[in-house]
C-alpha cells in the first residue's frame, strides 16, 4: 500500500507556488466504489486529482470546499467531484462503464471518454453567507489536465501548469494516480517562465514517475531541477464522504406530499443511496409518516 499525500511548496524564491500529490489509494477507492471501467476510471481519477489540487491551493479561509463539474459530450457523461482544503475529495461519474480503444499515443483515451466539447465549472461555497460562486470555461481538450489549466488562467487569472495522471491495469484496478499544479506568481521573469515550460514539456508522465517509486517531493524536484525549492507542508489526502441519514431526510422531507404518500402506501418505506459513496439509507413507513406530519 502506498501512502497518499500532497505537498505544498514554493520555488525560485517565491516566484512559483507548487503542489504535487500521490492519490493512488483514493483513486483506487473511487474505482472500487463505482466499479468504473478503464476509460471512466481515468476520467474520474483525473477529475478527483484535479479537484484536490484546486481545493488545497485555491480555497480562501472562509471557503469550506468546492465542487468541480465536467459536462462533456463523450460517453461517460458528466463527472462531479467535491474537494476540501483539508485534502478530502469524493466524486462520481454518470456512466462508470466506459471502455475505449487506446488513443494514438497508446494511452487511455480520456478525451474520447469525456468528450472534446463541453464545460468545466468550479463552484466555491462561502461558509459565512452560504453564497456559491461559480466559474465556468469551455473544455479545450477533454484530457482534463489542459482543461484545469485553462480554467485557472481564464476564470481565476492564475497562469498555471497542471498535470493529472492515472495508470489503470488491464484488470481495471488502479496502479497509480497523482498530479501536480504549478502557479506562476507576479514577479516571475519571462526567462523563469520559459525555463519552467521547457522543464514541464520534458517531464515524464506523473504516472511513470509514481510507478518508478518517486514521491510528490521528487516530482517537484524534477520540475524545478537545480532551482531553489522549499517544501512548506505535507498533508494526507483521502477519499471521504460526509453523507448522513440526516442529510437525506432533509432532502426527502422536501419532496411533494403526494410522493411521500406514495412511498408510504405503495413502497412501505424508502431507500436513498449516496451517489458519492454508495451507502444506503433506509426510511421506514413511520419515519415517512412523521415527515408528512411535519409538513402540515
Ligand atoms: Zn456518501
């Protein structure tokens, strides 16, 4: 078992902010929960890693979490992921059973699964006043790394480079998953930016580095080879769902009276299934009757 964690760093004396993560175990867990096939595993896995990187880098003090929604025109349909600044993430894909032939590079065809047209949106929730803020961009490639990069540049005006990578074994299990995010801060020179671009272009895939046993720190060292790099923080990351029966009863209590009556008289109860973790919550006839009573 590998250890999932994310590192936060600065490089070249504060000209760049950098993040790298090994998210193997959490993408394995997502694959098991949802039973995803290879192309859907890679698409969901990359979305989970991208969401983690956004949430741990981009949330302000009063923002608890963010939701990433990818709505492409490919066979997986939409993908949703929630991430928090504390390094937890959860997500699901509309159609988990998607396998596609490998693309021309011999890799899983994530763009074919997600679709090359559509949108990527990010909603941040402000805790204090509960106001959501959503930024949305069109998909530029469907491979997702480029799409997260484009979102950061367009919607948040942060020039960045994002790498997301998932290696799926022939039996659909996940061998490794991870990624990096580098943000250019004001003050970085054109030369420093050009050097960084060159370094990232020559970088092996994150999945290759992880399969070689490299750590998130090693990945950043490789990106900033020979440059000053300061690791600021190392934090565990994990797949975590915060659903509860209470949350589902609030949702149930808001359905129409007739529908509640139907659940009582015809189904003699109700079952709710969490889309993020698959947990089932049972509601008895009595519990439903109480909800009906509370409506009056
Ligand atoms: Zn759940």
